[in-house]
């Protein structure tokens, strides 16, 4: 009986630690102990013990005391820099992206490796090389790498670390466990890229002091997917079986999708599809597309308007089904969102049955311009914070905290 009670107490304590860590790290504000007591309803002595442990485990830093009004002054609590870190890797049909961030969100490493077609073995080698290099660099810099999230377009099985079916990549039943096993000593999770993007969007919103509890996140990348955030929670499906917005039928034009069917959104609304339809070189980047669109160049401007109509058509179908008051576009095409928006709005206004009765907020991701690998890294941070039993650092220099700017820079050098 006593053992069961101790186990229960430990579980509650870990839950409280994880909750407080998230409140401090996933916000723009810097709460004091008193602020946390007020917002959580926990008594001050409990908060004090929990915060002491967060500081001792190098999760947060307690800064200089400030006076903000009557009463006792408070010491702001902020994420500890350059202690724990997490790695996000996003694999698309065009590139492998890698981002390493610490608990403050500071990007310590970022790398993009172009992926040639039909390169499954090379891509797996690149992932392994990234893991080896990052692990080595973190050890040299004294960073604790605790979690890796690797994301893919399509259907994945996190339990077996298998990409079950990714039509953009042309992968079927590709196992990653044999590739990553033994390379790095931390938790490695694979996820659908849209799921990771939506999860990261909730973090970006909180860090922007914005609370959105109900929104549809649409990932416009080499694979197009959608995830519904409801009551502030992500759908439990991280496999990619649901939300395949890219395979909604949107046009009777003879355009074959990677899934083998005709007329899917994904056959029209990717960077490579826009480039091909505009008769541009295959290597044309999103940045080049933005420049052409700003100059109103044809035929790319005409193509993008047509693509926006198709995106709006698919999005309207999803919104009619789930009734989300906010629509957020992420992924690679978010960089040309300003040029997509007018036709998306026009299509949604005509097809969403309640559009005249209630407002619909359409916007680009707060991570616009950032690679999806950063979203994967934020998901990795969230996973790590949910497991206090893995917080194994000890902060011993409380009176003289380390100045993060004085720490050695780390570079990602990958031999591929």
C-alpha cells in the first residue's frame, strides 16, 4: 500500500513539474513563483519546492528580482539556455532539414541537404550522418541532447519507427530503427510532418501570447496534410492516416498525383508542381517564385492563382466537415501565402456554408520562413518536458549563472 502511494505521489509530482516547465518555456512572459501559484492554484510552498527542482535540474533559471507593484518583489523564471536541447529532422521529397534548438528556442544548428530523386538509401545515410554529427557536437559543447523527432510526409508507425507509405517520397515500409539504432543515446520518435507542424504551431502561438483552442492547420509542402486542433489539443493520430488533404479530388485536369490517381490537390499545389506548370527550371526555389510573383511575372502568377483556387476548394471541404473558425497555412508554400490568399478567400467564401454568418480567420503560420525541422524540434522539446524522470542535469552554479553568449559555438559538419 505504501509503495503504491509513493508511486502515485511521484506521478503527481512529475505531472506538476512537467506542467510548470511548459508554462515557463512555452510562453513569452517570465512568471515568478507567485505568478505560478496564482495561475495553477497550488500553494506557495509546493510551488517553491517544484521551482527549486526545475532550477536544480537545469530546466529554468531564476533571474534578478524585480518590483512590479505592491507586495513582495518577484524573480522572473525563464528557460535555461544551452543546457538541454532537442533535434528535429524533416524529410521531404526535396530535402532533408535539420534543426537543433535549446529550451529557449534558440537555434543552435540548422542544415539543409538537397535530396536527389530515388535516393532512399542516400537519405537514410544523411539522417544517420546528421545524428552522429549532432551527438558529437553536443558532447563537445556540454549540451544534453535528450530527444529527436524525425518527420515524414505520409503514413508512419511510431511504434516500429517505420514509414509505412509516403507517396511524395515513394517509400513503402521503410524501417528507420535499423538505421538509427546505436548511433545516438536519446529518445528518437518518428512522426507525420503535418502533425509535427500543427503541434509546433501551438507552441508558437503560446510563445506569441495567443490562445487558439480550435484551428485547422494545413501543411503545404511536398506532401499536403491537415490537422485539427480542438480544445487546444492535438488529434491523437500521429501516423498520418487521417488528414490527407492533398489527396482530395479538386480538378478534372489530367494531372497524375504521386498516389497514382488523377486530380488530387497534391498534383497541383506543391513547389515542384507550380514550377513545372510555369515552365520554370526544376531547381527554381520558393525564394525565386516570390521574386517572380512580386514582379507579377507570367505564367507563374496565373498558375499560382489557379493553385490558390484549388487549395481554397479543398480547405472549404475540410472546414465544412469540422467547423474550424481559424485556418492556418504552414509548410513551404506559406512563403507565397500573400499571393495565394485572395483566391483562397474567394473560394472559401463561396463554398463554406456558414461563411456569411460567422467570421473565419485565415492566416499564415507564425513559423513562416522557417523550415519544418524547427517544428519537429519544438515537438521534441515538448516530449522531453513531459518526462521529468529524464531530466538528469544538475545545476550547481546558482550564484554565477553561465552566460550563454560565452559558450562555444557549435557547427554541424556532415560528411556525406
